[in-house]
C-alpha cells in the first residue's frame, strides 16, 4: 500500500497529493515563505519568497489596478510546502525525468486549488493568469537587476525590470509579518468588492 506523502508545517501536517484546505493556515504560509530564499541563496543578500510575493503584488497593483491583488500575493504560495525550485533545476529535472514539469505543474495546481478553497477564492480568470505571469517575470528581472552578483551575468529572461523599484532585503521575520498583513488586507479588499464571502480567519 502506497503511503500518502505529507509534509510538516508550522501549524500541522499537509497532504501533498490531496491537500485538505482545513490544514492550510495563513500563519504557516507566511512563516515558511519568509524562511525560503530565492535563487537557491545566490543573491548578494538573502531575499525570501515572502518578500518576492510582496514585490509581485506591488508590481501587479501598479500595472493591473483593476484586477484582484490577492492572486499576485498567493501566486507562489504553494512553495510553502514544495519549496522554491529554481528554473535551471526544473530544466535539468525535465531532461533527466521527461514529464517532470507536467507533474510539478499538476501538484502545484492541486495545492493552489486547496489554498484558494481555504480562503474562499474562485479560480483566477485567463486575463488574471496572464497578468500574474507578467508581474512574476518583472519581479524576477527586478530582483536580478538589484541583487544578483555581476558574476552571474545578465538576466536570463528578456522581460524588463521595474527600474522605479529599489529592493532592500528584509529579515525573514519582517517579510513574514508583511506577507501576513498583506494577505489580511487583500482578502478584505476582495470581499469588500463583493467578490467573495467572508474568508473565515
């Protein structure tokens, strides 16, 4: 009999294959993302996934002010249990294990669905998904411009950074706190717009 893979989190155990929304908490998401470094720690100063999420939210808000920002903040929320697998590693896995990218996307989708269910959020529209990809790439390029050592060379994606933003890495505690505050605020704004019912936390 195959054992169900589960992962320990700050607030309890989460099933990775069939995640139960009741086991997902904002405290755990913020805590884990706050302690995970972007780019496998390659930046001159550590930048957490939590701070990346806050940066993506800021860019998303500037470029797409009429779209719900909660989706930008939660774009990488599944990484709180899966970790931040850097893009070159994903490409290497795909070469050695064809189909890896498809499986990873499926598992991320399952976790994203559970996270949205936890916060009573509907699935994002096609337009929002396109805006999320755009804002994520701009955040990537901005982080690379501000914090990647020059020895690593130019940014590997062609997207232009947002040059009006200068990044100052936060401590993991500060980043986690800001993420948690942003989550509460963005959920309230989403509900205020009449798009969802109370999120329940």
